[in-house]
């Protein structure tokens, strides 16, 4: 088997438009409803609905002011340093109007981390939420950015000596101006190489890398998403994705999942998007109930909470029809638990990465619950190779490294030729994920290749054990790593976050801690082959470190464990 193709044919992907022209100025034949179908954005706290006409007006006015006030234009970089905000998409699209590139920063960054991103992308303007202003000021001062190039999403009291313009003030001024720039129409083919985003990869090892994403890449993924969801062979009132549905924007817009799938794909298929600035699980349940949200784009830790948090039963979640998980593997065990708790919901997961901008698979469109353990079905236009260690290509059902060719693929890394050559090869993105694909074109992620644990030559995939342990009500979260072992090479070791009830029992009787560890160890020994048993041990921990997209930072715990083991004298084994 040389290559595996996703099912379906893609429509024409424009290569002479920018993303803002594609979203706001044109009606592509694949668009399921007119651009002014309904409210595009809904502010969670107030319920304020923002229609297409208002978005178009605000985008154009802000673009006017960007150009007139700062001469922001072609090739300039605009950094957004903020949690989600209803004006976030407007800031993005206004930047595209004037030809600029967006680099979105994690609002949890320290000043040092923000400095790295600002310098790497040579940002000319910094758009900030008031919550993040102190960090933004510290970073801007360090790199010598003028204070008048810091713009606030909205005004709040701040204890600084600087007075910063808000987006609303810029929009008010921009409305009054005659257009000070002529928006340029791209030449045929230019959208394929014109940068839209400099999006930073997860950076689980070393410094994050700026991924160069073109306008064509994002438009391609929007049309791949749209084409796929329209293949569902049921009556319109039974479809999973329907014009007029209500989605949720709780995943961060700075991350590629929120940036492309949530901000662009869901709006393009005519959903309204409830924008939630800050994730709080109970508050989010209230938002789902209040706004009658139908489509949830989640990451696995949120799925865990849906399955295990006792408060879920207190909220009316009957409006939810579809839950799509992404950014990290969702185990078959968790999928089954969620299906039992919310049987009316269709459940599945997708797969994507920053370098493929974004999704290459989505939840199975004609299944109520996706095949357990599957990362969904390959999208139209996606071609994959499953590469064996010797470089040959594996057939259906056999594991190997996933390589992807898609019109949505990014262009490479900014100013990093070595990393680009390693990951982007002859039009293919080499993902570093070990996967297999079945004959239904369903993708199954085994693990990151470098995260596999080798026990006496046998490979153990941590997500399998993690999903198994999450079956226990006493386990809230878990991370499996390899512990060095002179006899076996490595053995599985579990970092576990106990449930609140379990912690209360341990507090009352410390002996309960060992009982729980024994139960966890036995749960694996009773159900898994011998080399998957938790020979390395179990350790309780307050929280599992994750990146903002919900992906386990396994290396952090693995390095901590190995450093600790290295300080101990080797123990003889019989």
C-alpha cells in the first residue's frame, strides 16, 4: 500500500483570496447558508449577538485605523496576547485586510516567553486583554516597543502610567475615515504562499517553533471540514452539523485548534459561536445550559470532567448533539464513559496539528459514537503514508509514523531550516506520531513515537494504560511514563491525581493511600498483559502538567522521575 486517500472530492479552493475576503466578501458554493445567516458571535457574559453586518463594519473600520495610524501593512506582524474575546476574530481579519500576519500568543505566558515570540516574529503591534497588560508592558519595554503600539481589547482600570487605546476607540476613529488604503487582490496562486499566521507549535521539547501558515492552508481546511460534514446521508433535521447551530469557543483562539476549527470552520458552516474568555468547568456548564449550545469542541481533560464531575447531573445539557474531542488522544474507555453519561450526544474525535493547519480527520459523520479509540475519518483531500522504521510504507492495519500531504499543510518553520527539513519533506509533513489506518479510512493514534515505553523489547503505549486507569472513580487524571530499569530497560510508572473523595479518605486515614495504590496496580495487572503492568510504581501528584491544548507534557514527569532515580544507588535484581 503506497498511499491512503481520504474519501470525497474537494471543491475549488481559491488561491487568489485572503482569509478575510473568503470569510466576509464571498459566498463560496460550499457555504451552507448566506453570510448574514444569523449572529456569528455571541458574548457569553452578556448574551450580546454580533451579526455579519456588524462584524464587517468593525473589521473594515479597524483595518482603516491600522493602516492610517501605524502604516501596518504587507508582511508586518501583529501579535494578539489575550484570552478569547468577541473582538478577537475582528482583530485577526482586520489585520488580514491590510496584508499583515497574525501571531497569537498564549495569555498564560510570562514576559520572557512573550519576548521570545515578539522577537521571533518581529511584531509591530501588540493587541492585549487588560488581564495581560502588566506582562505585555514588561515584555514591550524589554524589546523597545513603543507604548502607543499596545492596544487593549477593552478598557479596564489599570495601575499603569500609560494610556492605551482600545479596539473600540480605533473602530470609532476608523469609521470616520475615508479608506486610506486599497485592499490588494492577490495574484492567482499567491494565497498559497502569502502568510496568514505564525502559529507556535506546542514546544514540548526546546523552544517553540513558529509555523508558517498561508491563507490557502486555512481556506483549504475550512473547505475540507465543510465538504466532509455535508456528506452525512440523513435528513437535514437529523444532521449533526446544521446551519443555525450554536457552537462554543472555550478552547483558546491562539491555539491552532481554536484558530482554524473553532474560529473559522464552525462559523463558515453557519453556526453561531459563544465566546468564553476563561475556562471554568462549572461556569461552562452554565453557559451550555443558558445559550442552548449544540456543538462542543473539547479536549480530553474536559471530557474527563464531563464523565466524572458530580455537578454535571445538575445542568440541562439536552441541547448538546455533538461533542468533538481533539488535540490529544481520547481513549476508548473515556469515549464509552461519555456515551453512557450523555447517551443523546454524538461523540467522536479528530486529529490535527499546527503543521497540518489543522484537522486531517474528524469524528465519523455517519456514526452516533465514533469507533472507540479512533481519531476519526480522514478528510477529503488528505493523503497519508504510514512509514515503517525502514522507510517502507505499511498497509492498512499496520503501525508506522504518520506522514500527511494535504492542501492545508503549512509551509514550514520560520527561520529554522533544520527543523523544516526534518518535518516538511517533499510536500509531506512527518508528524512523529505512531498510527495505523483501517480500510474505513479511520485513523488510530498509538502514541508519539518517542513516548513509547519499551519493556524487554515490547512496546507499551502510555495512552492505553491511562485510559484504562481512568475507568476507576478514584482516579481523576493520570500520566504513564517509562521508569529506567536495569533488567527490563524501562517499566511503566503511573503519576496519578486522586479524586477529591479519595483524598478525603487518605486525609482521615493515611493507610488508604497504599490501599488505593494497590487497587490501581491490581486494575492493570487484572486486565493487561504482563509487560504492561505498573512494575515501576504509582505516585500521587496534585496535577498532571499539560500544554494549553490539553496535551500531556509527558516529558516533564519522565525527566523528573529519571532525575530522581539517577540520584539513587542501583538496586540488584534477582
